[in-house]
C-alpha cells in the first residue's frame, strides 16, 4: 500500500517538531542558586551560592571579573569571593522488590548497585566531607555517616530478602524526611538516589506529593529505574525522568547489563559552594534585592532576585559616669616660687548602643566642648577622650558633646552635657610676697636716684646757660662763601643703641636677625631682661614661664602679654595677646591684629620699655646736589 505524499510530509514535520521540542525541554539552561544570605554583620552582606552550567557541572574557579553583583539595579563593584568544597549529604533510598533480585550474567542487580556504592565509599578520605545515608523499606540504617568504614560495613551487612519484598514509597518518603531534617543548618547540598522497580500508578501518584516537598527544599533527585530498557517508552518512565530533571538530578534505566554512573561524577556539581561578601551602601531601612550574574565567555547565567529587609537606625552614644563638676586647685611645683593648676586634663568615656541590634565598627568619634573640637579619634579606641583643661583659669560652665560615625556611614550624638569647672583662688607664696616687697623697695630707690639726677640735670642746664651768655657771639659764616661738596654724599650717623651689649647669638641660627634692647631711661622698675633676641619663629612675651618664651616679672606684664613674629614679607610684627596693661609702639597702643616694627621703634610691655633693632639696618645715605639759579 502506497501512502499519499502529503501524509508522509506531514508525518515528517510532526516528527521533526517532536525532536526539537523534546531537545528543548531536556536542555538545562544552567543556574545560579543563592542558598543563604546573611545580614547579621551589617553593613557587611554575605551570601552562599552555587553555579551550574547547562551540562549540570559546577562552574569552578570563578574570578572576580566574571561575577557581577547588583543591589536594586545598582552595581556592587567591590566584593570578596571564595570557592569551598563542602561535600554532599547523600541519601540512598532502595525500594526493595523482586526486580532487584534478578540476575544478569549470573550477578544480581542489587549486587551491581552495591558494588558501585562500594567503589565510591572506598575512595572517600577519613574523615570524609560527604555524608552517606541508607534508607530501605523498613527505615534508615544506623551508622556514622562521616566514617567511610562505617558506611562500608553497613552496606556490606545489608542483605535483604528481595524475593518476598513488597515495593512501595516508604523508603523514598523516609529518605526525604531525613534529608530535609536540619538541611537549613548545613552548608552542604542534599542529593537523593532513588533505586526502584517500575512504580504502579497508585505509587506514582503518592510519589508526586513526596517529590513536591523535595523540590521546594532544593533537594536533588536521582532515579535509577530497575528493569528492561523497553521501560523507556512508558508514561511512568517519562514522569520519572521529568522529576529528576526538574530537581537537578538524572534518570537512568538499569537492566543489569549497563555500566552504572560513577557516584562521584553524579555528586561533583553539588560538592562546592561559593562564599560572597561585600559592604552594602544602603543605610536606609527598607527592602532590597540582590542579583548575581556570571559572564564567562559564551556562558551567561543570572540568579533570581534575592530580597532582604533592612531596619537600621543610627548608633546612640552615651556618656559613661560623666563628672558634673571639675575642681582645679593650685599645686606647688619643684620650684618653690611657682605653682600650677591641677588637674591639667580629664578622661571621658562613652558607651555606644545600636538600637537596630546590628553591632557595627566605628570609624570616627569626636569630642566637642562649647561647640569647638576638643579631641578626635580616627582609630580605636573610639570610646575614650581626653579633655585638656590647661586653658581654663577661671570658673565657668561648659557644654560637652560627642559625635560618632559607624561603618555604615550613620552618625549619632550624645546630649549636651553641662560640666562646671571651678578654679580655686591662687594663694601668694612667701617667696612671691618677698619678691613684691623687693620690687617696691627697688622702685623707691630708683625713684630717688632719678630725682637726684633730675635735680643735677636742672643745675647743669642753668650753669651752661650762664656760660653761654658770657661767651662772645660769633658771626655765622656766610654759606655762599663756604666750600660744599657739589655732587658728593655724606652719611648720617645711625641711631645709637641704648646699650653697648654685644649682639646676641641664637643656637642653630647664628647672629639674631633682630632684638629688643632694654631702654634704661624707662620708669623705675625692677631689673628685667637686658635684651630679647628675635629669630624667624614666633616669640611669646609674658610673666609666666609656662606660657611665655621670655619671662618679664612685673606687675604690669600679663601671663601671656604679647607675641612677635615674621609676616609673609619677612617683616617683624608685634601683636597684643589680651594683656591688662597693654602693648605700645612709639606710645601708640597695639591691638591683637598687630603692627609692623621698624628699626629704632620704642616698644613697651606695660611699664617695661625696649628699643627694637634690626641687625641688618644700614645707615641712611643723603645725597647733596649743587645749587642752580633760575
């Protein structure tokens, strides 16, 4: 009988489409599965994932340039990646029945299966990474799953009476229950090998519910159907193959004549995991999603979005046992003539709470006093501060506050803490009282001396006037008839210093560029520094050694009276430092902004007077030109 050509063509098309769709249905596109995502170390996010290629093999040795991360579509550019072999939790469920007892070439099918398992167990190290579990119709066999020798012994003693056994789903159900128990606590993947005769329709229906539980918990199912190869055309075999494929496993039909797959090859894709960690930039509460992508040559894989919740809040710093009052008192030093205020500093400590329950490292902490930065920590310890009290010489109330920043970029601050600093009144020592008395006596003596000199000067002036009157008046010379240097020069004598003290030398500099030289004609005071050499750096003048570079002991000189420094043009300037008696230049008061000093200027610190001199000051040269008539 000859078939119509149209019928033949239609049949071929149907067969071709069947092959194409069958191939497409059986193709595994590969996958990335995020097994665990951990936010407990926020802002550090960690994840464990697996990556399988279209052939079902594990994508090994990923480089950082082959993995792409994105959070809410924002790229994550910095992360760490590590591959680890963790092993597999392997369950073997044997559905006992007479079919497993059948022989091929004189060897029972069950013995061939046991040999394949023996070979795998024998290759395991001790202790092993993999776990081995065996479940039969009567339940799970008890042995140490991490000891290969214990595996071997249990499998060797397994000698079931297969001829009288009744097949069912008891072994599969028990194996799934055991596999799902504590699976979330283990980083290992779970795989199950189901060895079974051809199930009945009733058994297959019961199997669907069991497999649904396994699939929802990422349990990989391998199915070995025991029987002749012509089982492959049955609806049952087709359903079993779909179950295995959908769970990431494999399906074979074993008649006894074929070579069984190596167990190690079956489990290899599930032996490994990747550990991923990165610092998230998200510091606002909300829901976020993470997507992983692999790009290696032509291989492109992408995970399903994995969502996680963030409920974050700023850290909360709290002062730990802060003082409400700090008392500063005067204490004698080794020098009997001096005393200092103590304490000079106080230590403060804070406690940091994280209201969101996620402990984080700090990156910065700062102490502010009255709005100004008093201490800062950019490295541990972040919870301790030192408050410098040296500048507080008067009693007053001060507000303290600490501001901190954590690793997530969140900042927190303490309340404004008021602290009263009480400064005791300074008591005058016996040495200081004696010094004041000597100063007064010296002042009286100097006053008497000046008075005597003044009287002598007046008498001298009167005497000179009398002598001048008695001298004959000499007619002045006519300047027209006197010789003159028409185009010459003459030199005016430079201003004479107040003293003939040798010019001072500064260690490491040499001759001082400038100096202050004592003016002896000042009002009667106690002896003070005859000269003050000035270098290129700032010089502080005052009456307290702790605050001043040069000490002038006098009642009109403040503890820190004035400072002398060089400006950007190399000129010397003097500025008052808030003194009580003031700083003066050529009898004009000087502000805190300062004025420029010139050679020969009169400088006064209270009642103490000095002359400012420059070492490089040259005498002025005056040029005389000839007279010309119109």
